[in-house]
């Protein structure tokens, strides 16, 4: 049987709906999994049943995380937040990790990893760190925007086989203080942390870029989804 990959959706407050960009679904399908959109809930019994029903998970991109969740006041350059989504995802990711189910975080997903485990975020990279690297394109797409240096002897280095990879980028927040237990897998040239993992888990990693938009043309992007699906088979 093909493994089922549950994808956490974006909350669209303006349209009053949940949604997932089709590229997330398509990338999972291309990697050999069955993608399903998950229903957000604060009910732990519901969340546990979702965990039992799926073989792996993706935490997708979206809004800024409310700074109160990592102990800071919201600054002027922090953008739209949705505390309801933050609360749900932080709770759900903890349960997923506790069950040691395979999980991949993408863009906002890497930030949820870090906040859950006790780290903090830059609320706006250009304002707080500088603009040496352009991390936010006008539109996120298949075109790589900058390079990241891959750390040796990490899951990402084993997946890609490269010390440097090219990534797309569409974010203005990023990990500031890494959470205890999170190991860094890649950094941009300006020092922004671009990928992390939890070594004590079977498969728990997250990236700051959008591999779902590059998987058709980039082997490194597809490799992330293939690794998640393979881990979910086990």
C-alpha cells in the first residue's frame, strides 16, 4: 500500500477557508505517496486519530507566527498572524513528534519546529539581520534565488550529496535562536538557518525554502519528498 501523507493546510482568513497549494499534493504523489489535507482541530483525541490514520506529515507554509508563542512582543514589521493556527500546529506537531511519525516542515513549518521546541524567530530578516541575501521573491516559483551551504554528515547532505545547493525563497521570518535539540543542516550566505533536523527521531526535518515548487526540475527538492515517503513506508 502507498503511504498516506497528511498535509497541514493554510488558514485563509479572508476567504474563510482552509487550503493547500496543489504543488504540495503533486510533489507527494510524484514521490509515491497519497496526499491528504488534514482538518485542523484542538481536540487531542481527533489529532491522535489523524496521526494513526496517516503515515507521515507535512507542515506547510503560511502566515507569520504570533511572537507571544516564543516570548516576544509583536514588532511593527511582523505581518499577519493567526494565533488559532499557531496553537493548533504547535500542539499537533508535538503529538506527531511524540509518536515518532515522519514529518517534514516547509517554510513556516521550520519556524513551527523551532518555536515548539523553545527557539525564537527573527520577526523580519531584512530589518533585524540585514539584506545581504534576498530571501523573499515577488512570487515564489521554480527559479532558485540563492545558495545554501549544506552541513556535512547531516540527513540533507546524504540526500543531496552536495555541499552547496540552490533554493527558491519566499519568507521574511527565520530562526533566530535555534531550539535545544534541533541540529542545523544548512545555512544561507548571510547566516540565516535554512534547514534543521531532530537526530533522535526517525525522520523529522524542516527547510526554509519551498521544495514543492521546484520538485519537477530539481533533484534535491524531489529528494526531500521521496525521503519523507520512504520513511513513511517504514
